[in-house]
C-alpha cells in the first residue's frame, strides 16, 4: 500500500524479490558485515546499561506484586457493587433449583424405568419421556437464569470499576 492505495499484490516471497515498496516496509537495513543495524543499536544500548535509563526515567516500571490471601471484604465489595447484592439470592436460588431438578430427573428415570421386562412399569413410555423432558427444560431455564444473572453482575461491576 502506498498513499492509501494497493500498489502491489502477490505472495510474500514474490513481493520481497521485487525489491520495491514492500521490502522497505518489512526489511531492516543490513550493514556490510551482515549484522542488522537494529541488532547493533541494541548491543550499544546494552553496553551503556541502565545509566541512560536512570537519566531519562524508566518507560516501563516494574510491576508490584503482592502475595497472600484475598480478604473477604474484597469479594463482598465485588458482590454488593451491583444493586447492593440483591441478585446474589436469585443466583443461589437458580443454582439450587437446577441441582434439585437434576437430582429429580435422575430419581425419575430410576423410579419410572422397570428393572426387567417381567416387571410392569409404573408409568407409560410416553409419560416417562415427557416427565424427563419437563425436568430437563426446567434445568435449562435455571442454568439460563443463573448465567444471565452472573454475567449481569460481571458486566455491571466491571463497568463501575473501570
């Protein structure tokens, strides 16, 4: 590209071999000894050491690192930042209801499925499937509600923090 227009197109190697504008974009100047000029500059900077950095001021500061445990107050502040924590009971309710429905669907299948072919099933096959589908759909809605609430808290909290 040059001046906002595409001047050449082709494979990478072909563009490099043409020796035109593309090569200027991607190639570093090479000295007569075969060492790139950029590498020489880096070596010279290393010889100077940190003396130049101290005089200029360091561009990138060392990151502070702390170790230990995160206090409960940090979690509490994160949870209560959105609506004063009013969504948390609904998240817990949705998760608990999901677990109850999962246990219920396992119990339903164990209870309604006959042990052998000689035993009469307590419900018909259609009722068995309908009950299982109802429990699965209920579980799905609980997961949807829980996920939506958690995502809402996450998005609102990060909006407030930033």
